[in-house]
C-alpha cells in the first residue's frame, strides 16, 4: 500500500505545527524556560520551512530543511527568493539546536538546561517569529 499525501493538507499541517511551536516558545520564554524556548523555536522554524517546501514536494524528516528550501528556489518567482533564502538561513541556523536542546553537550558534561542563557532564548524566539512570518508571506505570495 502506498502512502498518499495531499500537498494542501501537508502545507496547512506544517504551518499549524509552526504556529503552535511558536506559541510554546513564547510561553516557555515567559516562564524563564530557556531550553524550552530554544527547542520550540527550532521546531517552529523547521516546520515553517517545511510548509513552504510542501508546496513543491513532501518535506524530509530532517531537522535541517534549509537545503530543501534552496533546492526549490529555482521553482519560485524571482521576487520571492530573498524571503526563501532568509527562511533557509533561519532554519539552518537553528537546526543544530534540536540535538543540543534534547541532549545538551555530552562531551562537556552539560545538560540542555545548563547551556542556554536568556539571550540565547530571546534570539531563537526572534528567529522563530521571523521564520513563521516568512512562511506566511511566501505561502500568501504563492497563493497557497
């Protein structure tokens, strides 16, 4: 049996995930949970990127979809390439935080709760907000 995926529902699903993770990141930041802020911010940016990728193909399971965004760049209108590249940059920048927010830095003996500062969380949250905003702009401009 082959799995059939409806691209329109995949786009909506990924955008919903991105928005929900962004809300979690904002909530975590408000509670002073910097690890949780970074973790949810990374997932918001990842899913924002995957919502745009889903316009053209099924996104991979990778936590770093930046290369997939860059691969579809040739298929989007020229005027949207700067936003696509900015989204790819954010997704790629935050991707390593997925593992760090779960496992910490084992070689240094640091748990995830020991590695993030308030500033780390603030910057990750700002990037996640921008990633979700960029996904919305791109999807609107692509008339999805």
